[in-house]
C-alpha cells in the first residue's frame, strides 16, 4: 500500500509556506496536491508528494529550521478526531498514548512509540528514510507540532527535558534551543523528545473523560475501517467495547473477526504480538485512563477491565507499572 498522510495536515504546511511569502497553492499544484482535498477530513495524500514539497520548500527557504513553524500554524481540526481527542486527555501520558495508538490515522510513512525513562516519558518518531532533506523537515514539523500540542494542554511554559534529532546540526542551531527550551542533541540515533514525569502525569484542566471515551471509540472504529488488514486495530476496537462484560477469549475474538484462531495468531505475530499481550496492553491503557477518573472506585475499574477479582487487577497493574492502582492514584492526586 502506498503510504499516505491525512490531507487536512496539508493546511498546516500551506500556512508555513505562506508565512515565508511563498505561493503555496502554486507549489501544491506543482507537486500534484489538489488543494481542495485539504478541507476534506476523509481525504488522503500520497506521502511522496509531501516529501517532494518539503524538498522544494527547503530549496527556496533560507531558514533550515522553517519546519518548526508548524507549531504556530496548526489547529486541532487539522488532526481529525485525534486532534479533539487530544484536547480531552486527562494527562500528557494518556494524550501521548492516544497519539501513538492512532498515529496511522495521520500517516503510514512513519510510526511512534513511547519509552519509559528514569526521569520521564520519551516519545520516539521513526520513518523510513526517503531523503535527508525531507526527513529533516518532516521531523522538525512533527516534533514541534507534538511539543506545542503538549503546551496547549499543559501550559506554554512546558519544557521538554531533552530533544534528539537525527538531522545534522545546522549553523543556527540556537533557534532549536529557544523553541524547545532545552538541550537539543543533533546527529542523534533517533528523533525523540522526553517530558519530565511530574509534567507527564499531572492532571490537566482541559480533560473531559466522557468526551474522551466517545472519541476513543470513534478513533478505534476509524482505524479498524482504515485498514481492514490491521488486525491489531480491529481487536482493540472489539476489546474497548467488550472488556467490561468480561475477558474476551482468543477463540471468541477470532470468530468475531471471521477468521480462525490460527490465522489470528499468525496476524498478531506479524505485529510482534500475542493475543494475551494485546489484551494486556489494552487493559493497561484503559486502567491508566480510568484511574484518572476519581468517580470510579478500584472495584469499578476491576470490572470495567474484565477482571473477576480486584486482587487480579492489582497484580496486573503492579506488573505494568511497578506500583499498585491505589499508589498510582495517590501519585496522581499529589501532582494534580
């Protein structure tokens, strides 16, 4: 399948070009991008067209850090339902978890993952390299946008602990330090940024758990529809709906997806997953979200996750996080 990007992301690129006095519609047209599609939330644009546009822009814009302007040009609607789900997130941890889970709705040419660090949480971006110039512009664009999303929810004073970029160190590298407010490591092995634990787990005033749950269901359905071969997304959509009724067996899931158990196992193995790990990961994500909602007791959460006993939930949560659900909730209350 040819990698694509959500077309509405192109509105951000268009604004960045216009801020540099360029004829954005003409540049889009030269690279085969139909500008009318940029307002269609269902439309997709081939990633190769955006890469070509990035290289063309870099050739005429003297500022090598121009991709950072994406932070001044975006609106939640440019990210589709994910943009609005982001606004409802209770903490940056749950918000970044949504970004990782539904990243493929934004584009298939890159991927994201979260890594726990001793001092906080790191989001890593990876993409199959196409060109040194377009890679650098794309990562400046993406990381500046993600950091600004965090600032929108947590406050403009938020500063990552560190930013790492694979791109070569530009002559005027201080613009990166000023934008991110932290040390920026160039020529790094990965593109990533790290946010302190106190910031990533602090309860946010913008949270709306009820709306977040609705948007998560919409996003899971969109991801499952977007890629019928994406068995992971299809399983997660079913689990979101059914875990509260009890644990969904592997046989039952295979039947709901109209495939044999062996086929389900094979497709999950292709994604380096087992069914039990997928259930575990989904339960963990839901547990973190439910614990932020103080109207849910630990007993409520136990059954919402499909556990038959609270002791089983506590053991699983300790395995996921190293602390009990009660300890995790107490930590949230201290940082909230």
